[in-house]
C-alpha cells in the first residue's frame, strides 16, 4: 500500500513537471514571437518613436527620441545634452546590442558624469589655465579640470536642454538639435547659435553634423563624446578591440594633458595605430606619454587634412565581428581609453563601468588651439558659419 502511494506521488510529480515544461516552452515561444514581430516591424521602415526619459529638478520633462532604420539599428537621443543614450547595432550573427556606455535613468546623467554620449561645447577638450585672448582681449573660463578648462566648463553643451526637431524622410531619419549659447555664457564671447543634426540612414551610418554662427568673434570646437564598447557587453574591457588611426603624428601632452606644441611622429611608439592594432597591446608599456594619460588620452594629427570627409579611424571587435569606421573633416581625433572609469558608475542593465570598458574617438580641432597659434584656428567670426561633420559607419566581418 505504501509503495502504491509512493508510486502515485511520483507519477503526479512527473505529470506536474511535464505540464510546467510545456507552459514554459509556450511562454518562451510567445516572447520569441513578440521579439520576432518587433524585428519584422523594425525592418518594415525607418521610424522615430518618443518617450519620456525623466524630469529635471526644475520639473522640465526630458524626452527620448528613438530612431530605428530598416535593419533594426537604433539610436536613442535625449534632449538633455543631446546625449546618445543607446546605440544598438547588429553583430556578425545579426544580434542587435547596445554599443555605447550610458545610464538607464536621467538622474545619473545629472551628477557630473564623464560626458557619456553627450554633445561637447563650446570647446571640446582642454584650454590651458582656462584663459585665451582674441584681438588682445582676455577671456577667463571655468577651471573645471585642475587648473585647465575642459569640455565647455561647468555647464557645457552636455548639460543644457536642446530644442529638437525630428525629421523623417524616405531614406533617412534625423533629429535637429538647436541651442543658443548666450554672450559670455561660461565665459565665452558672442551669442552662439548652434545646430547639431544626427542622421541615421539605411547603410547603418550615424552622421553628426554641426553648425554654428556668432555675433562676436569667439572660439568653437564641438564634438560628440560617446564611449563605445563594440562587444555589447559592458562588463568587458575594450582592450581586445583593434583600432586603426589614420595619423602619422600625435600631440604629446604635459602633465596636465595640455599639448606641448610638438607634433610627434608615431613611428616606433605605442601611438602608432596606422595599421590596425589591439588597444591593449602596448597600453601598459613604459612610456611617459602613456603615464601622463593613464593610458591613451591624446589627440592624433589626422592625415589628408582639408580634403573633405576622410577615414579617420576604424574600431573592430573580433568576437562580435562589429566594425565602426569614423569619417570626418576635422584635423584631429582624441582617442581616450576610459582611463578614469573606476567601477563606481552604474551600467545600463546592471553592474558598473570599470576602467577601460569604453573608448572614445572624439573628432575635433586640437586641444588648447586658442593658445597655440601654430594649430589650425578655432576662431569664428560674425558672418561666418562653423560647419563640420563626422560619421560613424557600422558593419561586421
Ligand atoms: C578627455 C579625458 C577626460 C574625458 C572625460 C575626454 O575627452 O580626453 O581626459 O577624462 O574626456 O572627461
């Protein structure tokens, strides 16, 4: 009798397990189907969707604009700082994953962050001592990086609310962001009208076009500060990525990361990325410049300057097969290997961002150009239009 009862118990347990497994398979199938229909929907057409991302302490609502192309590539941008919060691109097997560092919530962008994904202005990179002069008149800027000025000051373009105009055309989607920086805002002269246009097309290219005009002589150097990790896995470092930088020289820096003025040949140095090289290969070699930057944090002097759009750099992650090519008309590119990330900032989807879990390729004029007259000029005069463009093209191999 006892053994009959035990058998009955055993049979009931087996039946329960079978029913449970079937339910689970059904629900898994349902999720797969909904994912599938999302993919099908995405491949149907280019589209823009909007959602609320959060509220500023003032109560102002911040909107997230999500641009999706016909391959399912997605870029999400918020009107706070013009920040690219997400950039989802396919890997060699078609898996679409996020390849830029950022945060899940607006609050995290409000605590002085490392400029994740933001538009940088009025001046991308450093200005020595936070001072420069135009026609003999001296201007004083915030010293927000030791004694130097960095990325536009205490409230640069990464911390302002931009006006956004979404544009939908047959072959591309765009977001036109506008912001007028008032005369003497953050210490810079002139009312600067700025328009930054992000464009996503069906060739998996994200273009960033910058335009600005002023009513007083000023200096401008705008850039985009996305941190990339092409693996799509933010718990991994970027040290295995391969980088090519189309530059025969770079700008060595002093101990506060201001260029010394020398144009140094990359040949025979860890700064030689003329042929694709693994980032981690020489990053820890004994080298004064690497010690000053705590890794790579330097501006490269791009080849083929003043020649329109040129290939400036390529990044490749062999594991996912993702490739990113950077094209620009700028003379320089700051290659920064996330040396100041220290595992304290919360990562999207959980975890934290450890040192070197992202790299930046910031196209720009050279750091401290307002004080280094032999560098290409960053002055903008009334009546002129500042115009520059950078494209990030994604593919796989
Ligand atoms: C600079 C780094 C800086 C980082 C975040 C980069 O553009 O080159 O030195 O730490 O931005 O602020």
